[in-house]
């Protein structure tokens, strides 16, 4: 039986899209809307968010959090704790955590695609490549992707909140490989040296680091450079960065 067409496992945050301020920024945006006049900064909150998310302990599987309700119960408790640490009353902190949850998963608010994401994915899809999103992320990642208008280019969205495994755990990549149909040609593209590159290469998947400076691994400055590294599959045409035109 023929193997499936070649595929790429794509990271999301920092690779295809970004959210200004990430979690601490979202918490401040929530305060700006619901607690005008507050004096709390993203830096104030960020120091209380450096541990506690499932991806902060990627060596630990969390099948008990695979249901969205269970995952958010855990994460909202962390968000509420951060609010409390900067002086918000406990009951109000829990309310704000629920509001921050809703804001974070709204792809219309805060999230943006990198300029090269859609052109490069389109170019490669037209040349036979399939795209799988493999991310340490929220249960509703597919909804964020849909709001950003990228869903038509993705064959599947695999998020750690639903699999119970965070990159670089080997089972996270096993889930991505299964989603891709175990093709003969499979790459991992991401912006994290440990989670994306080291994790993938540890299980035999070649990887490319993007948008991050680091020596000692295969690297692309942007997604246009990814094309020249993995090849176009059919070798038809080329896509260059607008800055190279």
C-alpha cells in the first residue's frame, strides 16, 4: 500500500501565529475591560505564570485533563491565583479568570498570523504537502485557527490539551505522526529548540527551527526559507519572500 503524501507538523504560537503578551497580556487586557483604572502590569502577572501550566512539566502525561472542562478548571485556577497574587480579591479573581479564558480563545481578539504563514502553507499544499498543527495549546485551538482563516490549509489540529501529552514528550509526536498517516516524509517546524526541534529529532522526525536564533540545529529565518530546506515535493515553481523580490 502506498504511503501517504509528505506532511509537516507545524507548531502554532511563535511559528504560524502570535498573541501579543500571551497569557499575562490577556490577563491585563481583561483587567483593562473589566477593572478600568487598575495599576497591574503584564510583568506583575507574568512572574506568577512561570509554572503551573501543563506544558511546564512536559515529562508528565495528563490524561485526566483531556476533557476541555477539566483542562480549563486547572488553568483557570492558575490564572485566578496570579490575579490574587497581585491583590485581586479571591472571588473577583475567579470571575476575571473565566473572562480571561473567554478572551484567550477568541481568535478575533489579540491573535494574528505571521505574514508568511498563509502564503507558504498554500504554496506547499499546492505541491502535495499536507499540514498538521501540533501544539502545546488550549482545547479550542481549532476555533482560534478558524477565526484566523487558516483552517482550509490544515488537515488536522492536534493540541496537547486534548491528547494529554506536551511536546517534547514522545507521545505528543506520536499523535502528530498518526494524524499525518505515518508518511515516509515528515517534518516538524517550530520556534522552540527543546519542545519542537529536540523533541522531534529524538523520535526520528527531522526538524527546522524558525524565528529563533540558535546554533547547532537546522534553522530558517522565516517560513519562506523552510521551502528551500524541505523541498517543494514536485519541484514546481518557487515562492520567495517579498523582501527578496
